[in-house]
C-alpha cells in the first residue's frame, strides 16, 4: 500500500515537473516574438510619426545605458570565473585555439561570399554623389594601434566598454592566477562564482524591459534617419541588406549543422532570433552579449566555452563587418571608376576587412579607424572618407546582427571542436 502511494506521488511529481517545464518553455519561446513585436511597432511609429518618434528616444537610451553599465562587470566576471574554474589548462589552450581558428575561418568564408556578391551586383552603379572636401584625422602607427588595442595605461580605463580587448586580456590573466591559487574552491573563486550568478540574474531583470526599450530606440532611429535609406546609397543598401539575410540563412545553418548535426540546426533556428533582433536594434555586440549568453545556455554550449568565446566574439568575431568592409571598398572603387579586380586588390581587401574585425573593432573608434585605413591603403582621396563613413552607419544594424548572432554559432563550433560531436547532450543539463 505504501509502495503504491509512493509511486503515485512520484508520478504526480513528475507530471507537475513536466507541466512547469512546458510552461517555462512557452515563456522562453514567446520572448523573441514579443521582442520582434516591439521593434516592428516602434519602426511603424517612426515611419508614420517621424517627429513624434524622437520623443521616445530616452526610453531606448535607458535600456542601452542599463545594458552598457552591466556588460563591463559581466565580461570581467564571466571570463575570470571560466578561467579560474578551469583546473585543466590544456582545455583552456584548446578553447582559445579553436576560438581563433573559428573566427578566422568564418571571416574568410564571409570574404569569399561578399566578393561574389559585389562582382555580380556592383554597389556603386548608378550612384551620383557630389564629393566634398574633408579632412581625415591622422591615423596611429601600426605599433601604437597594437598597443592601444590590447592594453590601457591605467586600471580605470578597463572600466570602459570602449576597451573590451584589454579587459578580456586582464580578466583572462586574473582568472589564470585564481586557477593557480585554489580555483573555484578558493575564497576569490567562490566570490567570482557568486558574482557570476548575480550578474546573470541582473541581466535577466534588465531584459524584461527590452521590448519597450528597443521599440522606442528603433522608432527614434527610423524617424531620424529613415530618409537616408532611400537616398544616394539606396543601391548599396539594397545589395547589403539582402546579402546579410542570405548569409544568415545559408552560412549560419551550415555552421550549426557542422557543430551539432540536425539537432544543432534545429536549436539554432529555435534560439538565434533573440540575439539577432537585439543586435539589429541596438547596433551593439556588447549590448547583445547577455542575450547571447542566455541563448548559448539554452542550446547547451558548455558554460566555460561560452563565457570565453562570447566576450571575445563581441570584440573580434565580425562576419557582418567583414561583409560591410568589402562592400565599402567595392563602392569606392565604383565611385572613382576604378576596376575592382586583381589578386593584389582582393588580398588587401580581405586583410583590411579581417584586421578591422579582429583588432580595430576593439579599439576606441575602431569603425572609423578601419574606414580611414581603407581610404589610405587603397590610395583614395580624403573626400572618400565621409562616403564610407555614411555607408558604415547605414549598414550597421544588419552587420551587427550578423556579428552578434554569429558569436552564438561560433560558440557551437568551438564546443564541437573541444568536446566532440556529443557536446550538447553531455553539457545541456549542467547549463
């Protein structure tokens, strides 16, 4: 009798657990829909009420400021915790090597992809832009740029999101020292683990405001810059935006399938839209970082991998930026009626685009520095700078969406290389 009663209670408990899990699943699945709805409503408001939409900008700025405030301590804590908890340093080396290999590999694929597109559809055809004289700021030397990209002169400078690469390096070194001083069982290790949990809870609280904040932010963007989308740069945008969509639905699924087979592909299409939409609206990979971390958790990426790959990806993995850099270069060649051909030209374009993605993106004003580098290396006059600076601004939403959502895909690929083909099933319960 007692056995039957116990079995009944167990079955009831299992049923309740399943119901709760199903309810939580519905809630998780509904968030991307709510987020998309907020962005769509905000965009429509910006289209029909461009002047009034500017009033909503503070609501969007509040969300961005909250995310940017939280992201710096979150990056430090997550990386320091991941490295500090890692007793096996060979695993750390394997993760870092696999990460760099993934970043470079996807960047090269993106380069080939966009080369084909700009050869078939030259972005500058039919464009008539009056060139205006402008002055270009003097660029730093290669040595100075290298130093400023990877280090800062003072500790307080690490507290700025403009110096993410130095912060990542410092957090990695700090975590390495924690690992060799007792790891997660040490007093500092325990504090880091608790802080990591607290930061993720904080991010979850902030994300409840995301549909309102992003909707308001996008309304103000459309209301202010909407006319530029149909101006002289219209052809470039008509090429670049569909190119990004095509890359998203062709290259990303291939990467996901390579990482996790059919199940990896299914999980990608299930969860990738939240980081993509957040990045598209905020135009910031760093602001999307918390969303990416939650996405990787749902997919089943091992936490020590996502905690390292995602922050590095937010500053170094820029498939969308690679696409935009080569589109900008092709556009300038067309404007100045210079043939965009030759192995040397193609090679230099790839080097510049990947350099901009890996190094310059982490430097203060990296986007503008990259555009200055394009102008100087290819011998364009100074008047060319505002042209690609304008294009850079207009293509930033889809470029950032690819950059940020691509970080989740990169985490899956790294998990595959580090853990093997069964990585998801092994670690899903732990995440």
